[in-house]
C-alpha cells in the first residue's frame, strides 16, 4: 500500500519551529543536536510495510524547498526577520541527517543528527509522517474518518450552543490523524465557531487566513544545557534573555516547566514579567500552576488580568472549560488543544514524541512538573541536572 505524499509544503509545521530556529540562526549556529523518537503507548507494532512507507515519505520530504509565496508569507509575520527568511530560501531537509530502524518486535527508531538549526526542523514533519502512515495502514481509514466527523460535529455544536465558552488555538500537527483531517478540523472550527483564535500549523494559517500561533518548546531551553559556559541551573535565564533580545516582547509567551516551574520563577523576574505577555502550562496540576503564576505576577505588582495563562497539556474541551471557568475573572486564559482536535476517533491516538537528547555531544534533559514526562538518555546526567536544580532552589528561594 503506497500512500500519496504526506508533507507537500514545508510550511506544514508548527510556528514555534520557525520562532526557535530564528534565534538559533542569529545566536547559536555552532550547536549540533541529536533528536530521538519515542512511542509512549504500550504494545504498538510497526510493520515492515509501515517502515518502508515512512522511509519513502521521508525521502519525499527531503525533496521539498520553500516556494516564493511561502517565503513571502513568513516574511509577512511581523517578528520573522528578512535575513532568516533568506536563509530558509536556501534551506532544505537533508536526508542524511535522519536514521531510521525497525526491530524484529516492530519497535520503530528514528534519530536525527545535525546542525541544530537544521535538525530541529525535522520533528514535526516526522511525527506527521509516522502518525498518518500508522493510522492509514493499520486501520480502515474510512471508519476512522467517519467517527472523527461525528465527534467533530458534537464539539462544534457544543460551542454553537454555548456549552463551551472559551477560546483556543488548534495545536494538532504532531499527533494528527492525517493532513487532510487536520485541514477539515481547522477549517470547520474557524468558520463554524467564534472560538478558534488560530492554529499552530503555518500552512493552514496561510490557507485559511488565520493567526499562526506559537512561541517556543522545551528543546529551546534544553539546548542551553549543551553550552559549556552556562551553568545547568541557569538555562532558563539565558533562554529568556535570548528570546527577549530577539523578539523584544513581540512573541512573548514563556514555557515554564522545562527544568521545573519553581526554577523558572527564579529567572522570571520583574523585567521578564513585564516583557512577556504570558506563560504556558505543559505539565503538572494546572490549577496549582495557575494559582502559582497569579501569585508570582502579584508579587511583582503586575495586574494578572493583563497577562495570559496558556494551557496546553493533554487537554480536551471539558477540561479546558473547567479551567476557563476557574480562572477567567482573574487572568486572561487561552488553550492550545492538539490531539483532541486532530486525532479524536474510535481508536486510541499514538502518544509519540521526538525529543532533543544531546547538544554538542552532551546530554540534555527535560524535567517537567510531572513524573513520567522526563526524557533523557543519560541517567547520570539526569541526576546531575536534578541536583543542580535542587541546589539552586534551596539556595535562592
């Protein structure tokens, strides 16, 4: 079973890939990265046919370049700079950076190695490919689409009836059922409700004249762990400084949990509170986190009602509504909803990730605020990072 090309445009990725890459392009072109694929579901088996199709799709991906109209669109985003767009005119995905493997038991491996400004771009494209190949080749795709339509109809009716009153951005690239289904989801939410404020998918934002939404991911903070001159417990400090220097507050929602939110708050000082429009939640209890952020804003004399809490951790619409009702009168609230938008069918979605695991030959790690979301290939480094974080917290809190 051979599929049509899954990636047909290099814009078919999350905005934050371009945001992060622009900072790397301007400040850290000497960094090399290693990314590793992981499937968190138990018992998932990739067949040899799936593996061959994934490789064929990666081969196709690496034939693509940015078209003139795509570069013009990126240039129209106010914080994307012209020299970076010119770099993208020359850039293309390089196949030699991607290594794939399949065990006899059907365990898929993918490793991306290369200059960080290039290697990092593969993540979303590869996840999109793996998801679509898996679901099209394992299941009756027509049955999946039929169930997805039914569930999408229910969600849209819930917004139209006033059952749901919050606003959200569609964040569904990485775990979507397929390219065509994400297109349907974004089109219908944006046209049939007033709730969808935009999408992280740059291609669909361009297609439907929506706001492309995104700031940075855990990998952006992690990469500073691979820079020799930066103490491990101060990676948030340098990440925030570089981000502000690049964007001057024009692209300012900070992710808090890469090396725990408690450590983040030590670096989220008065200047950063004022310079960033808000913060994003991605692990741990969202209510505790939200209350902690409100207290932090009040500590520095900032009116929480002028700041944004963006929740994005495995949300469905009922959970989002409950969070909205809890916080809406005290602080601005929005949501990034991914899998529940783009892969809600009669079958369980894949929980797959591709994470940065080494920079310039040194291990890097994400700690997060929740057990089980840590990811590091070097147990000794992970323990060293935890000790570094604990030492600074004990000394400075």
